C-alpha cells in the first residue's frame, strides 16, 4: 500500500490531502471528491467573493422580512450562536466590518472608522430563529473562524465514504486525520513555530501523533500587519474593535477540526491568563506559546515537544464534576446542499 499526496490552493491557503491506497486511481478519485468539497465550501462562504452564496445571502437578509437559510448554513449559524454564548460575546461572526477594516493595513484605522464598524457588530443585533435570518443594513458576517475547520471535517467525511481510513487533510495548518496509518502507527503532525521574520519558517515547535480527529492552530503571526513597529494580528475583539494582544499561537487536538479550532480561537480571544484556564478546563490536548516565548502544554502532548516545552508542562485536568468545554453543532444533512 502506497501513500498518495496532493497539494492545491483553496480557502486562501495552501492545502494538502494524503491517503494510503492499493490503487492510484482509487486514491485519485477519493482525493478529487474531497478537494471538490473543499472548493465548494470556499465558493459558498468566501467573504472575498462578491458572487459567493454568503454575499448574496447577506444582501437578502438585509431586506424586509429577511431570508430563509438552507440547512447547512443554518447549522453553522446555530454553531456560531452557541460559540457567542460560550465566549460571552467574544466569538462573534458579525465582526466582518472590523475584520475588513484591519485586513492588510499599513496604518492604524481612525477612531471614526472603528466606531462606525462597531455600530454594525454584535450577534444580538441580528435576528436568527427557525432558519430565518434578518440582518441590519451595514452588518457583515465573517465565517472564516468556522468554515476552514468545517471544510477539513467535511473532506474527511468524503474520504471515509471512499473507504480511505488512513488519510489526512491539511488546510493551512488545520488538520483532520481519518485514521492511523495501515500498520496502526499514528500520523506525526508538526506544530509550526511562530515566525515573525522568516527566520524560523516551517520549523516545528512540537510533533503530535494523531490517529484520528482534528488539530487546529490559531495565532497572530500568519495574517498580521506591522504598523509603527507593532504587530497586529487578524483575530479581533468584537467589543473593542482592536486585534487581541494574546498568545503567539494555540493548538488544540479534538475529535473534530471544528471543535479544535473553536477552542483555540476562544483561548486567543480570552487573553493569556483566562485563555490558559479555558484550555486547562477543556478536557482536550493542547499547546500554547505565550508572547514571551514560553510554551505551555497539556501533559499528553509534552511527550512529543521540543525541550522548551518540558519545563512548562501543565498537568491540570478538569476537577471532579467539572464538564469539559463542548461546543455543539447539530449534524449537517448531506441531502440539504444548495
């Protein structure tokens, strides 16, 4: 049995799919199905395309009476509503205008522009009930914090349907593994060292063996702007309108990439002290690098970390009776595609 790997661009990032298979044609067809699903979701939910489904949906949602939403989008909006509640308003997909305001800037936005964007930010300012969405004119949704991880999970589902049970999908650092290698060994996935000047590009700070599930990393170094000597990340606090000053990166291992990405993003949004509490109480495996370069990690991951991790291993587990963080999304019916 051989491993077949395919690299491509989608979701605004480099992507790769790898599968073990006895037959190259079987592998090619399975990979093509998974790639097509990723591209479908990119076309549907990209906020950079004026012709995307989500752009057209928002236009209709701002009209009188709003718009009925398809089942897939409804499930994502329900998930976003859950995350908004769990994060106490920090995880907010209505912060689209703020995200665009900070995108690839070379100078700080004006207070007037920030205040204007904040006026159109806030989940509680839209109406969402019974698959009907009503949005105020001026609001813009940003699903980037959900769709890439969701796409990795969806692509994994397509591979499993083709009986590819030893495979992985990587979308810009977010990973889903369908199952271990054919000999039972896990896939070794590296967590990249945060790189701000090109000196450590593609260097791994840790290696994590994954037999199944999702690994997602959130950070301020991949998409950031350097303004007046200070670096501003792409993760925005929707309450202040400013990029969060938090971890360099947070990686989380979970049963799904969507859950992993939600927890890693929430930890970033909460800031370093509260974010570490979120990670410790999540019941998941994780690794976080703080702004001073220190690496903190859950004990299971520490076995595979570089030496810099060892002195910061965190062996905290949820206390007795304490529930791990479990964001919820209802199943998405494949027969309800638009």
